C-alpha cells in the first residue's frame, strides 16, 4: 500500500522534481551505507526501500524522456 502511494506521488512530479528527488535519495543512500559500515544503522530495511525508490525514480525519468521524444 505504501509503495503504491509513493509511486503515484512520483508519477505526478515533473522531470526537474524527479531529478531533485534522485539527488536526495542518493544522499540518503550514502548516509545509510556509511551508518552500516560504522555499525550505527538501526533500520536495515530502509536501505532496501531507498534502493527501490531510486529504481522507481529512474524508471519514471526514462518513461517521461521517452514520452517527450514521441
């Protein structure tokens, strides 16, 4: 349920907003990796969620780019 809501929110974003979201997710992914390496990560499932959110954003960026070309 949560991922469907997240996907619909992402679909409503413009390409510039998707780029900003991608940067935020990449920063969060870096911080999570750093926390895992130092043993400070408490919510290990968040790493997987962020990785999947990044994939969702990339997919939508490609779809919107393909739609703009057509």
